[in-house]
C-alpha cells in the first residue's frame, strides 16, 4: 500500500512516521522549499508524548523539550497570583512524565523528520487538490505534477487545499483576538521550567521556558481581524505596557523582526473529513483556537489513530470511516471547549473581569485540573505491527 501525505507540518510528519511503522510506503509533499516552522514554541501535553511514543518519536522529542515545572496563573496584568502548582502532582495523576513540556517548533519538526528517510519528503510542491478515482486517489500540484496512491492524507493546515476540494474554500472563523508570539533569552529572574498565563482585560500574556535558556512568550489582545503594525514588537509592547515584570523585558529583548502576529482562528467542527480514499488530519480537519495548547497534540494523536485503523482494515474506505468515528467527538469537543474558554479569558469589562477572576481563583484548582486531564490523560492507543493485508 502507498500513501501520499500533503503537508510537512506536525500532522504530516507524524502521519508519515505512523504509516511507515505499520508498513505503508509514504511520500510527503510540502509547499515550502525546505522543512520549516515558525519561530515560536509549542506546548505538548502528556497525551502528545504518549502518541509520540507509539510512533517511536518520543525520545527524540523529549530530547529537545523542556518539561514545565512550576505553573502559575495570575490576574490583574500579572500583579496578583491566583494559583501556583507544580506539575509533579499532575504527573502523579497521569501516571507519566512529562505532564507538559515546551519545545521550539523548529526543534519539534526536526525531531519528527529525523525518523524519516530523506527520500520520503518532496519540497516545493504546492497541492491544488485531491480526488478519488476508483480505488485510487490522485493529487494535483501547481506546475502540472500529479501523483496517485491508495490513500491521500491532507495534513496541509487550516487553509488546506485538500479540504477545500472536499468541503469548499470557506474562510476559517475569527475568534475576536490576535496573538503575538516571540522567543528570547531567558532572563536570570525567570526559572527554567516556569510556565504561566497572566490575564488582564481583553489581554493575556503567556510565558514558557524552552531548552537552551530561551523563553517562548505569547500575548493576545482583542480587536478586529487583519490588523497589522509596521513594528509588531512596538505594538505588543504598547498593548502590554504596565504589566508585571518580566513582561516588558521579554517583549523588548525579542528581536523586532522575530515577533510573529496571527489572528486566532478555528473552524466549526464538521464531520466530513474522509471522502473515498482522501482523508484530512490535524488543522486541516479540526483547527481549534490555541487556548488549551492541544491543537498540535491532537494532530499527533490523529496520526496514530489513522495508522491503526488502516493497518487493521484492508479496506481503505471503512478504515477512514472508523478513523473519523473515533476522532471526531474528541476533536470537536476541544474546538468547542477552547473557543468558549477563550471567549471568557478575553473578557474586558472591569466588573465582568473581577467576577471572573474571583471565580477562577476559587474553582481553577478543581475545574482547571479536570479540564486539563480531560485532554491530557488520553492515550490514543498503541499501533499494531505491520499486517499482511497492508
Ligand atoms: C498562536 C498559536 C499557538 C498555538 N499553541 C499550541 C500549543 O501550545 N500546543 C499545541 O498542541 N498546539 C498549539 N497550536 C496549534 C498548532 O499550532 C496546530 O494545531 C498545529 O500546528 C497543526 O499542525 P498541522 O500539521 O495540522 O498544520 P500546520 O502546522 O499548519 O502545517 C501544515 C503544513 O502544510 C503545508 N502546506 C499548506 N498548504 C499546502 C499545500 N497547498 N501544498 C503543500 N503543502 C502545504 C504548510 O507549509 C505546512 O508545512 C497553536 C496555534 C496557534 C495559532
């Protein structure tokens, strides 16, 4: 059996690893001219590490990740600590470590790619669409190249061309807030392993330490979609003026050209990820707002589940239907939970925020842990060894 994967992001690479593990020949087509990722961090929860272990990439990703240790939630622009805990308690409940670790995205895709032979990936191929013909699936690329296989996996992100061919090219849904991200040197007053989100009114600031004495930060602000500034670092600094230390320092010490800005988007859950021999995974299937830090983690879970269903069923169409039946409820719940959580987190009225912050202070240790565990405690399950029918 041969598979084509479109997109060489977290989902595409994880799918390629998983499919190869069950004996399927894989080619990954990527639009960019080389393996690439944005200059930001990503948090990976225990469920992602379990899935990575199932595809043999756990050790490589652990080697470039920094486990979170002390976690803190603050309000009033970071001036009031609401709750603080160590991840050791979560690890006990999860029965594994790390409960949460942070990795630079470039390090993550490099760690995944190192498990694939170089001949697996073809760069500089922009997919225009994919369709099923009989029992085969055909992919078309810009420039006229086509390729066909028994199965095509669309792992080409939130604006997926594979998805557009199946479901139409509808724009993703704007969540009402934009997000700056950056990576800078870790200041001496910030301990390695620190992980926090600090809330204000219509604004949030997140801090997570990375390997190599680096810090990944993210900063959200309400506003209309499509806003851009000539100097995004200056715009972020103005939006977070007066916040507790080290917020101003983290922004100021990030090179101006390295500050990223993205509007926060998702897609309402739609079950139609598989048509014939073409299937969607990761953000192409279920793009979520990043409030629970689970979008990439669920993409890795998808890879394991997809490979397991394909290896268990000789018939591609029924394997894909089983895959969607397994994955849709969990991913749809995350999309909806995350959107609701982000809506509350981005409130900006003075009274509403005070009330919210008090309630969060009282409830967070219990409700927050339950919510974290709902996603992080999941084990997508092991892969079977290659089966004869594949
Ligand atoms: C601000 C922010 C913070 C986040 N934080 C976290 C977090 O902490 N933890 C977490 O788990 N998730 C997080 N996420 C979500 C996470 O980034 C995504 O869920 C994850 O990147 C999805 O991976 P993917 O491979 O499906 O898509 P992508 O990462 O978008 O990769 C798609 C790949 O396909 C390629 N491609 C696109 N179109 C084509 C085409 N037509 N032809 C060929 N190739 C194509 C792209 O170049 C890219 O390489 C965050 C998201 C945002 C926006």
